[in-house]
C-alpha cells in the first residue's frame, strides 16, 4: 500500500465519481480504477460500491476513509517537519556563553532567535572559554560564544562583534573628570583584574597594552566575575579594564571612560568543524550576525553608575 493509493481513494470518496476523481489526482480514469482495485485486494474487503450513477463507500470504506485521511495528514506533517528542520526551524540548540555576554549581545540574540524560530528549543549554559572548547569537543554544546578566537583545529569560529576595552573607575577618582583617557594615565593606579588562569588571553592582551605604555599594572585584588570586579572598583579598591559592553552594567560609584588606542576584542561564535552546515547552527549564526553586525566598531559612550 502506497500513499498514492490513499490519495486516489480519498479523491474518489469525496468526488463520488471516477472521472472527476481521476482529474483531481492527475491520472487517467483507468489508472484510478486499477489503483482502487489494488487497494481493495490488499485490504481484503470491498471499499467502494460501483453503480451507473455514482460511487458510494461500503461501511468498510467509510471506516477506511477516516484512517486514510489521518494517514495522509500525518504524512504531510512529517514532510513539513523535515523541510522545517532543513531550514533550521525546529530542533534543539545548546549554546555556551561567557558570563559577560549576558550584559550585552546575548539577550538580544536569544530574543530575536526565539522570535524567528519558536519551535527550536534553546539551552543556554554559562561557561568559560576553556570550558566551552571542551564542551564543544565533547558534544555537550553546539555553539559557543566567547571573547577571543580559538586555535583548536577541531573547531571553527567566526567573528561576530568587535569591542574596545574601556576604563572602569571609582566615581570619585580624579581621572573620572576626564572624558577620555590614555592608558599611561592609569600607570600609577592599583588594578583589580581576573586571575590569569581564568582569562589567560584577555589577561595577556591587557598586560601587553600596558607594557607598550611603559608600565606593568599593579594588581591588588583578583576576582573571577565582572560584577565582583566592578563592585571592587565602586569600593575604591582599584581600576579595571573591561570590554566596552560591560558599561551596560550600571553600578553606583562606577564610571566608564574610553581609552585612546584601546585594544579591540572580538566576540566570536565557535562550533565543531564540519557542523557549520547544520541548519539550526546556521540559523543561529545568521541571527547573531544580524543582531551584532550593526555594532562593529561602535565606541564606548561615557557612562556613570
């Protein structure tokens, strides 16, 4: 039994005429008649009463019609689900992200993705860059969002957004009166920063920048999370050099100032090599680029917490 047999039978049941039913399914009348007889032979009971005036269904045919319509509807739904999956419109997606992106970028990406693909289940996992790389290799996440490119040959990446570093200062600090700083302005200041083992590439980039200005930052306090570091800034413990989008995190007692010649940090999407062809992954990357693409090169605004 094939789906075409069911289509032929439903057309005949609804048209109650072999000629009209044959036209409806684009076959000649004899082919339709043969199809119905083959169907009856397979079912083992008569489904149709043939008269000179009209075609009627037997009681068995009436019951068969219910199942035939349901089967055709299910087949159509199955085909549509496959097509939607091929377009990335259904399925599951697990996304890893570094914590800082929760303050800028990630909420907009997820909101837009859910608007466009409401039937894709999105699982978000906050992970460090190193944890994301391990989770990608192990298949625990499908896409990672992190701040710096990866060099693992098993992974592919694409830059989504470029952001400069800015200075986070205590609101009462004398440098807060300036609208723009030089990195050398911070040379005598105590710093708060991540431990190197947590953000090694970020740490090294900042240290190289400061070294180019002739000094090594004196880190007086370390913390793992950005909100904690900004709280230390608010308390007057030291200054901090976050990525510009962290200036969205408005804390009382903290001001943000742009710094001349600040390094640019790339926010990148990362996935397992070869899986960039996955429709769901492609859809997510397209949304991320749409959301973040207009922001490239946007400089920091002067903000106070």
